[in-house]
């Protein structure tokens, strides 16, 4: 039974570490850009859009192009956040590819 107890305590410790990392990830802010920095967005670790910066040059474009640039910048930030989240999680999991919202059943 010692092995099972050991496994259980290690799983609980990992769960605590995962919770800490998930809390840290929520505090991360990443930038995304589109159109060669015509539009920049800041996205928090829980995917909350914090800011949008539209350059003066981009403001001369049509509304449709500006909308597309905002969407592209958001998608770029989202990819950057996924990469950063994966890096943070791999520090805890030792390289296991677990999703950022992974929860242990304890």
C-alpha cells in the first residue's frame, strides 16, 4: 500500500503545483500584432482582451480592414498565450503535454 499512498501524495502535490501554475498563467499578459504592428492587442492569461492599439496608419484603412487586423492581432496573441502557457506548464509537469485547463480528479 505504500506505493499507492506515494502515488496519491505525488498526484496531490502535482495538483497543487498545477493550481499554482494556472493561477500564474491567469496573470500573464501577452501581445499580439497584425499588419506589421498596425494593430496590437494585449491579452491576459485567461483570454481577457486588455487593450487594442490601432496605429494612425491603420486608421486610414477601411473599417473592414481594421476589423480584420484586430481579429488577426487577437489570434496572434492567443497563439502567443498558448505557447507561454505550455512553457509554464511544462516546468511543473516535466514536459508532459497536458492542456492548460487539465484537472486531476482529487
